[in-house]
C-alpha cells in the first residue's frame, strides 16, 4: 500500500519549536512526529511512503535515512525551492509512486486512533475516487456531506461562507446547520485517500493549489466520499504547542511498535 505524509509546512503555529527545526521533527512522547507517523503506517501494512519536505528539509531526510526508513521504502518529494500547498504537493509526488494504487495522505501533525488499514479497505470497497475521513468534532470550518456520504461543499460557520460547485444547491447549503439531516456538517481529519482515477485530474491542475478546494470543485463530476469516524474516535491536531501533550496521550494509548 502507498502513503504520503505532508511534512513540508513551515510550522508557524508551533513556534518557537520550529524556529530551528521542521514541524515533523518536533517531539511528541519522546520522538519526532515523523517517526510516529511512519511507525503507524508500517503497522497498518503500508510499504511505500513519500514524504514532502521544505522547511529545514535536510533534518527530516537525515533522520529518516539514519533510521533506515523505519523498515519502509521511503522517497522524498523536495519542495525546498517552492511550497506547493497540499494539492500541488500531491501532484508533484505522484511521479514518486511506481504503481497505480490508491494513496493514503496523512498530515504529519495529526495524531489519532484511526484504523488506517480499515479506512483503506472501506475506500476500496466504496469505489470512490477519493475518501475523506471526517468526524462530528466541533470546529469553525466544515465539509458538507449529503445523505449518500458524498462531499458537496464546504462551510465556514463563523462567516457563513459556503463553497460548492453545486450552484443549484448553494442557497440550501447556506442554511445548513450542525443539526441538519439531509446535509451534514463534518470536520475533516487531515487523513484521506486518493484513487488512481483522480491522478490525471490532479496532473492537469496548476502547480500550486489546495487539495480541499480541488475536492469540492470536482465533487459534481467525481465520487468524493466522506467516511465518518466511529464514536470512539480520538483525534488531535498537534500543530500548536498546547496540543503536544494531548498528542502524547494518544501515542501512549496506541503504543505502536518502538523501533528506533
């Protein structure tokens, strides 16, 4: 199975930790974030992983190389010349995948108890072009899913802004609340899967673009599915200093293999 870890960000929310190192090398429970994500992927059965790098990129490359890729086949997508945003990062990394299998995308600072193999299995059985792991978590910005668990748009509850390519539905979606039934607001987890059917569309995009924007823009033409996390879902965005302790708690509960 193939996976990609987003590790190219500047980590501005994690300052001062990221003043002299990349976010991926900030420690959680005694080891860098990148190590936790690679071990999780290995435990879930992934073999080939691409890591995109930009901010203090060589630190990530040297660390992963020194640990022999944690037993995985690792490639690095180098964005040191220019940050490409999430969609552009995936577009560039496609050339580093040898086969045409689905790719699980995982943000380096996301810690959860998600069953990554089960998520991939569910994606494959659904026939979706992409599957986004979502949950009922409270946030200000939500994906809008229909009653068939398909993505149809995005909404910012604070501003009321709605983005959708289903222009005929836009007036309805502007009125969608967290209590709606036909259209549900769900928080994105930063974990998603892309099937090869989307690769040609990704390759035709501009060099720099957002993958979440790409998803809702393609929703009328492609099957962009939303997989809802189970009730026992634990999730932390460790992109802020105050979240590092909570991320460590998830690591301790998960206890994935220690292979330094």
